[in-house]
C-alpha cells in the first residue's frame, strides 16, 4: 500500500468515527432537553446476548462499543436486562456450571462496570441453563447460586431468590425485578411462587407513594406475542396468575420482559406489557428501549437498528447444531452507521391531579390499534 493510500485510508476511518460520534451526540441531544436534577434516565436491553459471548469477543467489539456508548449516553442512571445474557447450556455438573459462569458472566458484568453503568438483571431461562437446565433441579440450583454470587444484584428480596428478585427505589420510581422461575424440586417451574408474591405485595405496599412502578421479569404474562428463534415460553396461567392480579391490585404501570426476541406491546388492566429485545449474533434487526422518569411523567421509547454478520460460527455452544450458533463478525448496517438507531415507538404516561395515570402519547409500537393482531 502506498503512503498516499495509507493516508487516505486513515482519513476515511477517522471521518467515519467522527460521523458516528456526531450521530450519537445529536441523538442524545434530542433525548436530553427535558432533563433536570430530578429526572431519571435508563435503558432496557433484554436477551443480550443469549449466546456465549466472551469479553473481549473478536469481531464484535467495535459494534458493541457503539451500542454501549448509547447505553452510557442515553441511560446513565441504570440499565435493565430482563434475562438471557448467555446461552449457558452447561448441564454436565455443578463444577462445569461454576467454571463456565465465572468465565462468561463475569465478562458480561465487566462490560457495564468498565463504563460505571449500573445494570439490574432479572434471571432468564438461560440463567438456569435454558429449558434443559430448568428440567434438572440440581443443575438449576447450581446456576441460581452462581447468579446470586456473581451478578452482584441488590439483596433485599426474598431469601429463596436472594439477588435474583429485588427492588430499587429511585426518586418517584419503584423498580422491581422478579425471578419468573420457581424451584419445584425435580425441576424449576415457569411461575412466581408464594414467598416471592408475599414479598412483592409487601414491597409495593411499603412504597405506595411511588408515582410510577416498573416491574421486570423474563417471561411475558399476557399473550399472544411475536416470537422468533425462541422456545416462546410464557408465565404459567398468564393474566389469571396470582402475579398478574397482584400487579393489577397495586397499580403497576409497566411490565418489561424478553424471551421472544421480537417486539409486542399490550395494555391490559391498566398495565403496559412490553416484550422486546433481540438475539445478537443471529438476528439482523435488533432493538432496545430508553426511559425517562420526571415529576409526574414517564416516557419510554423503543429504538431499532440493523447489523450484518460475517465469518463462521462461534464455538463453545454445547447441545447445539453446527450452524445454530452466533456468527463470528458483527458490524453495523451502513444506514445504521450513518443515521444511528431509529425511534419506532413512544409512550408517555402522565400523573393527573386526582392521582391517576393517563396515557398522554402512544405512537408506533405503542399504538394499540396497530397491535390488534396480537
């Protein structure tokens, strides 16, 4: 390569980075005008990654830097993750569970720690070894123990879900994370048990003065929902479950969940259920959500962006076929690189003078008329 060509290449690379930074900066400016000292800003990223992704992961880091730059800029107060951080089909024995979770889960958590980002993770089925792990009580309990020890979540929940079910009170917002998988001896069930429900009832009663309540758990409750490359699991008994009835009783405003790698929004009994998240390494259309909580107002925005894949397939995915694995190289689609993520849904909830909450805006994915099929 000639000196002139090398110089041209460097200039093009620098220009591309400058354009990316400028796009991110302008996007954040559009998101920030209403910010004040009382405002809380956060992001939501369920089902990232849902594959066994190392830190660092060659071929992924440039795109992950772009994404984590957004999380840092748009949601500096905290990030929500409703589960499925790795594939984790490690069913051999407790020793394998311990070794693999320490290798992969610590790397996942370090991505947030390196940017001083607080992340609140709800266990997904993959945090118990996926469906196969949940069917083996001893293996699932080994995963549960590791999650409590390694993920560093708040330990203010029920003793039988310590560090896996918890709450955070931040200003006028009550945030509750649930474990939607219950130890039933020989296996774990897709439900929330009596002890956790009692704790949830007491927690919401103690924080009845919160203007807004957000609950996150891995499994959707109200169906049907869109699904792709997923086992499509749902919470047992759905809207007839004790969990849903308890959330209705206490006036929960938003229930965030993942599992299905698609977007579906529903409103029932005054609760907005938002299913979102994407399967990094497999699906080319990915998404995340950003939220803003101020005095008497909660704003949520769903954003989507596109990526491309190349190379072979990343190994270390036991109990998977040769091509049922994530790709080695992830890059931003050219339009995403130029224009950034696109807002595809906005929801604004406002507190009224009589203390109730009304929907001030519901566009895109939050327009329920467009969601009629689901």
